[in-house]
């Protein structure tokens, strides 16, 4: 794996929604959600957001290469409320992706346990003995001559889950520098994975909220 050349976009933040409890943001691909360990990886969505909203509190993350909807809390009770929804799998998440090859069938469920690949961290791998349960529903939206546009709905929230699951069924996500071969990496200038929808209960009152971010590819 090549060393990361971290040069995130400097475009203004795209705030999808804000109120006294929430900040909903459309994270660009190529920007870390939280600071990395190296000094040159300090720039991230969390620190940029806090420059404008000092009360912003992290609730969840997206992979650096993944774009799309992220929610931040603006107070501790809201952070706990949202965190519990993630923990109890009450959040509803939808992703869109372009994968290599022509996916057979129209819908399906990938049920493959995942574990960190320790010698190759941060990579993950399928492990039927030690892996934690991981499920992803998929649906074909359209097909090109050598790729498929799919909607992905993770039922669990394992690290790199969608990337590893699609690889495991023979259809890596285009532009995936972690799990794709040279042709897959060269096929797009970014990872073709976008968190397009996030649905959850509002921390105050409990009403369902749904936020979407336009797919950029």
C-alpha cells in the first residue's frame, strides 16, 4: 500500500442542517473525519467544523475516502442519545457505490464476519472463526458495460464493511486504493462510495429525521 499523500479539499463545509442539538454535514471524499496520528494529518472534518461551531461533538465517522452525510451533536445529552442509536443499530444508513463488474441478481444480503487484518492495519478481512457479525443489503440500480451502480444498506457498522463485503463477492468498489487491484484503483479518481442518507430520531422529542446528500459521481 502506498504512503498516503494527504491533500484534502479546501472547499467550504457543506452544512445540510443545524439546530440546537445537531449539525449535519456532507463530508467530502479525501478528508479525514477525525485527526490522524501524524502531525500532517491533523486537518479533518471535526477540527474544521469546530472552527465554525466550537460546540460540535463527534458521534460517528466515515472513512477518509468516503463522502456523504455525517451527524455531529452540539451538546452532551444529544451526543449520548445519538451514540446509543448507533450502538443499538437504530440508525438507518444508505450508501451508493459503483462496483467493478456486472453484479448478478437484483438484490441480496452479504452476511460475512469481519476482523482487523492485524499485519496490514487498517485493512479488514473476512474471518469465520474470529470475525464479528457483519451484514450488508445490496440492490442494483443500473449496469454499465463493465460496472454496476448499487445501493448498499449496512445492518452493522464494522470498519470498511462495505468495501470488504463487495470485494468478497467479487465486485470491489471502483477507486478503492485499499482493496482494489491496479485497474480498480485507476478506474476513478476517488473511492466510488457515498453515504447518501442517514435517518435517526431527533435527540429532543424523538421525531424521525432523514437527511440526504447528493451522490457526486
